[in-house]
C-alpha cells in the first residue's frame, strides 16, 4: 500500500500509458487530496515489460534462473553474475532503439 497525492497517481498513469479511470479499483481509501493505493492490485499501472524483462522471463521458463546463474558464478569465484545490470541494459536498449517497453501514448 502506498499513500500518494491524486496528481501523482494521475501522472503515474500517464507515464505508464494507463487511463486514470481504469485504475480506480486499486484505490483503497481517499483522504482529502491523498489516496491509499494498493500497488499489488491487478489494475495498478505497471511499467511495460522491456526487452530485458522478456529475455529474463524466457530464460527463467527454461530453467535458467538468476539464482542458478549466480550459484554458478559464485562457484567460479565471481561475486555478481551481472544479471540485473544486463537486464536493465537490455530494457534501456529496447526502449531507446527498438521501442520495446515504451508505454503507449495516451491522449
């Protein structure tokens, strides 16, 4: 649960390509100009999945998980497998160069 100003939720919707009227179900309580919002609710505006998220999900579905890769890296004396950095890099490249993960334009 988060507490935010109504304007902040409206901006979050715009940033993530969601219609503010479609997220009303995730609002738990109204306190004047502030809202209590359930960010785990299915209607809460999520960031669009990026290229790195898609690659991570695909690898995970065939058993190549971040935990397993980290275990192998640790066994080789490497402290960080770099999965998170690689995923963020692919998300950024996908957004900037390919348009993957960009929120849709809402007028």
